[in-house]
């Protein structure tokens, strides 16, 4: 089996947003619980981290993320809610005194390397960061191996200024999940790469909510359209799990988590919240 845990399920500003008091943020504060969303991050089988954003420390404290035991992180793109390079210093002395002796491996595009170098040029005051953090450059449509997983980066339609990715993650038993937030409707080259795949779990971006689709994010309509196309292509089966993820207070009429579940269920979607887990 393969298990994914959603540690954070919000867009860059969180929900409620950091400085905002709009009706959607007021609602989230009043309802609390599943309506409180931190910045997007997930972990597969407790050992493969997806993204390294500014709420990673909170996820360690709140969700029991054993970061001191995790040595591998794949990064979707360089926006600061997905890659907060400064916290990588915390792996090294004098900030970390014990934990895994193995380096923390970060797999990301050229942009991730540039951001890491910028951090080192400005902030690095560690004794042994070179020993503690290792970067590997990855490229769209070029699979690589991490632990017992085969990871295929697919191109996202997100920020035209950088190469943004979504990920196909396959374990040695053949279980395959598609982690697909921070993208609008997939580019055709990504659809071509999905042809012939058998997906057991599909996690999709729902940043735009019920507003409609944007140029950099999907909403409810795009999620339904994507699900229908995957079905038509034969990429899914009767037990494939579909999950909505990555929500924003900027989605116009912000639905509560419960209202989103009521909308999503008839179309066969689950709705992620912070701490939500799914297993296939």
C-alpha cells in the first residue's frame, strides 16, 4: 500500500490568510477545525516529503512529522510557500545536534538550486551545511529514483517564469499516485505522458474554488474536467481515489470544508484538510 498524508492544504497566504479579514477568512476563524489550512505540504508513507514550505516546523509540532528521520524531499516549484530554503540550515550545526546522520536530499529544478544558493550567499552561518543538505536537479518527463519510488516530474501550467512540476509517484508494487496541485488544466505534453498510466490516487488543485479555472490554478470545473478526461483515457479504475487539495480564501464565495465536501462527493471527490490521510 501507499499512504499520503496532507500536512498543509492551503495556497500561499494560508486560510485564514495571514493579514486578511475577508468574509472567507472570518468564516474559517469562526468555524475552526478543518477550515484552518496551512501552506501546502504532504508526505508519502511517512518518508518522502513533498515540498518544503514555511509551515514545515508547524507540521513537525502539530502533525508529528518526524523530519529528523526523513532524508528525501521532492519540490514542485520555487514559490516561497513550497520552498523555504532558509529552514534547510536547521539541519546543520549549530542548529541540529542529533537526528539522522544522512544528508537531507532535495530534488528540484534549476530554480530550486538558484534559491538555495541565494540563501547560502546571504544567510548561511552553519558549520557543516555541505554535509547536511544535498541538491539534485530534476527535469520534466525525466524519471528518477528515490528510496523505493520511481518519480516522474510532469510539467505544470503555473508560473511561466519558471519550470513548475507535478509528480507521478510509483512504488515497487506498482501503486501510483499523481500529486497535481499548483497547476491550471494540464499542458497537452503532460496529458501525453499520462496516456497508458494506471493511477490509484489523483490529487488535484482546487485553488479557484467555484470561481472557474484560472491561468495558473484549477477550480472545481477544471477538477471535474480533468477527472472525466482521465476516465476517458482509461487512466483510472473503479477504486481510484480522487482528492481535492490546495484551497484559497481568494476563491470568491469561499465554501467551508463541509460545503466543499457536499459539492465534491456526488462527483466522486474527497476533500483534503490538514492532517487528512488516504491509502491505496
